[in-house]
């Protein structure tokens, strides 16, 4: 079996579909280029889905690529394996708490960024960019909230060109990365339409901002933080959606350790910052006196 496929299955969960991008062998590409077929290396996308192996037990992986023809259907199939995601997305209280936290964190991040800029104006003038990191894009909601509240908190400094806002959002699952891109594109189109309708494009105080969705793990991207003392070195805001019902089962701690080591500015603000776990005993031993 192809090494890329084996690597993907090694990290897959039993209830998730796996999409693998394969590059054709170099020899085949060389033949194609010599025949005038093009210069780009051809690639193939496989969608592997888990099925119960009734004969031998456990899970076997089946190639479902033929039954799914485009990225939107791949995303739909992926979501069908995650029944919990829709109640989570419709959890209004959860979303409101996240937005409240991101709004507060964005204001704090802007204040720290501008303070550092005043201490080292030459470095900020060189980049003119405030960077934010979103770990675990999901539907793209947190990246959009960060963009909204960073832009609102920054505004337009008097007699100055406001810094640009660049948000990098990382998602490991290719179908979810596709969904996040579509969500961001739709939100940006709606925002642009609203601004045009309101005739606010002239002297618009909203800073320039972008969201880039990357299909990658945060440990796999190049480090943004540098050691040259620049005030602009590193992300000033980090949002993440890596906490699940068991709290730490999705690798939040190692992801955040790596983020602080390689990506985040020393004055960065992180959301979430803490958690509270509730537990209730449902069964006990009568008259248990302890050790």
C-alpha cells in the first residue's frame, strides 16, 4: 500500500473519513511531459471510509472515491461521520461565549500590538501587519470572529494607515478545510456587498484584513516567531477549538506548547485560556472507607 495512504490511516480515527492526495510517480510524469501532456505533476485524490469488517472483526478501509465526485460532496460525506458537529454549531450559548471571549482578547491583543509598535516603531513600519492564528478551523467561525473583532478594535489610528490584519487558520481534515474556505468566502462576499450598499468604500476606516485557510497541522507549518527582537515577530492572537467532551483528547496541550514555542509573540493573547470540568458520580460502593 502507498506510504502516504498508510501514514494517513495511522493517524485516522475509526469514525472519520480520510482523504489522501497522491502524486503520480516521477517516471510517469516525465513521460507525460515528453509527450507534450503538460508540465504540472498529476495528482489523485482518494477518499477512504471506515467499514466494520464482519468477517475478521475490527475496521477495514474502503475506497469511496468513485461514489463521491467533487469537494462539496467530500465535505458532506465527512460531516456525515460527525453527527455531533451540527448540535455544536447550533449551540447558541457556546457561540456567544466564544465571541465574547474573542472580542475581549482582540481588544487586548490590539493594545499590546500598538504598545509594542510604539516601543519599536521601525519594526512595525516594516511589516505593518498584525497576525493572528486559528488552530482547528472547523467551519471557519472562530477565524471570522477574530477578523471581525480585531478590525473593530483596531479601527483607523488618527493620521496613520492602520496595520493590516492577517489571520492564518489551520485545519488537518481536508473536507473541513474546504468547508471553512467556503464559509469565509461567503462571509467576505456578504460583507463586501453590505459595504457597497452603504456606500462606505470611500474613506473606509476598516483595516485591510485577510483569512487564509491552510490544510495543515500547526506543528507542520514554518515558525513565524523570530529571535531578532522584532515587535512584529509572532502571532498576537491565537484562537483554537481543540477542546472536546473529555477536554484534552484532541491534543490541545501539545498544540499550544508548540504554538508558544514557535508561533506566538511573547505578548500574545490566547482563547480559550482555561477550562472547568464537571463530574458526577453515578455508581459507588456502599460503606467504602478508603485505603
